[in-house]
């Protein structure tokens, strides 16, 4: 005969459930107010440049226009004599509150009549400098704080052509020999692709531009970074172009970017420099502080910037137009090989070997030829921009 259930069993069960629920609520409440509880940050931090303000000053030599930015920017400056407009295009940029409220304003002085700013789409800003008269202009990105400086000169103050010509170009295929550089999952190595593109570029420069080309390596051998710069300096080269293939721990990253020497544009730029310099992150940060106190003289720094922008534009027009990918723009990073050259120098990262789609492209000889032709177009555009004696 089954014994009857004691009457207090339901009461015990109720107390147990209440105790469990109460403890869970207490733990939840403690986690909600605990100062050590994790803070969830937004994953997509803004990557665009904010154009905060435009200012100008006049002097006996001309007019200086300063465009204040929140970070470095990829840009282009073009002149349209027919409409007397100097057009500045800023990529991955948005207008700040001040310029949204004041998109057009008159200028003082004899050169510029007014400035107009326009936001086109979500990521492009156009700044139109409507000039009364203009002889020449120069432009340069400066840091600390970030700003784009444009100097404008009247016709009578137009400086004479610089006695500078491009005769010798050094092409530097990254890595080599015991240093394979980045590797893909399929076994593709950066050193081989960089050498192939560089050889193709050498033939193009010699045949189409009729310039002397020196390769830091023309076979699968190891050349130190120090020796690469010595080769360029000993031969008194006029330009230095280092060819590399990008890589990332994330297989999703893709695109093409061009670097010049400077303080790292962002954390990833610092990582790229660390990988290409074969140094630790800490070493690169220390090296970065050294080069900031010894950044090349004004001419070489400006020339490197212009060469980088011409090359970046050529890659977009001639490579990305046929093989769509991300245009990651012109960036700065503390590359050893760029710091020790005595001439305008850039480093091009052609596609991500760590991205399966771009790895497949890099295996294709037609893609490598197209990349070489795009690099040629960048060099050619820069040479033509120099005018007489180029």
C-alpha cells in the first residue's frame, strides 16, 4: 500500500523554486550594475574623414588655403582653366557641421573669388576654388593636426620650372629567397608574385618610357632592406617603387593601397609596416618616432605624396575598373625601405593573397600584367606632371 504524500512536500518544492529564481535575479542585477561588467562597443567605428573647416590667408607671395581634417585623406587636385576652377576631391570624406551650414563663402585677396563645398553621395567631398587669376599652385598633406594645404600663386609669381628629370627608376620586388613574405592557403608566395609583376613593370618602363630601370633583385634571392635602399642611393635613382602583395589574418579583407613614408595612417597600416619590415609592432612604433624627426626634405616628401596619388589613381582606373575590388587609398606607414631612400619613394600593395578571390587573380598572368601596366600609368602620370625636363 503506497504511503500518502506528506502535505509539506509542495511547500518545500515552492521554496526551492523561489530561492533559485531569487538568486538568478540577484546575479543578473549585480552584473547589470557591476563596474567590471563588459562594455559592448560599436563594431563599425567611423572610417571617413570629417572636413571641419576651410581657412585662408593672403601674403605678398600668394594665398594659402588650409582644409582642416580629422584624419589623413586620399585626394586629387585638378584645374579647369575654362571655368577658372581649382577642384579638390576628397575620398572617404564627409562635411562637418560648420561647412554644412556654410557651403559657400567669399574670399579676400586677388586670387580666389569664393569657395564652394559639396557633398556627393556618402563618401565624397568636392571643394571648388573659383579663382580670379592663377599662375600656379602647390598642395601637400600635413599632420599634427591633419590638414590639406594648398598654396596659390599669381601669374607673375609663377616659379621657374624645376631643373629635375626622371632618368633612373629602381623597382624593388618585395621579399625573396629565404624570406617568402606572405603565403596563401594554397601555397602562393608573395615573393614570387612581386617579382613577376616587377619584371613586367621593368619591361614596360624601358619600352614605353625609355627610362633606365634597376631591379633590387631579378631572381629569387634574399636582399636585406638596407641593401635595397643602398642600391637605389648608389645608383642615384630618381624614383623608387617597391612592389608587394598584401595579407591579413582576416580572409575577408581585399583591395589595393599605396604607401609613402610617415606616421601610420591607422592600426592596420602599422601592422602592414611591421610585416614588411620583419619587425615587431613595438619596434615599428619606435622606428616611427625616429622618422618623424627626420622626415625627408620638403621636396622628396611632397614628390612621394604626388607619386603615390598618381599611382593610386592609375590603379583605380586601369586595374580596379577591370577587376573590381576596394580602393583602400593612399596611406602612410613607417617602412624601413622608404625611410632610407634619397629619392621619392612609394610602396604598392597589390591585392590580398589571404583573400581567396584575390589569390585566384594573383595566379593569373593577365592580372599580373594588368597590375604592372597600372603601375606604369602611375609613374608616367607623375613624370608628365613635372613638365619640362621630365
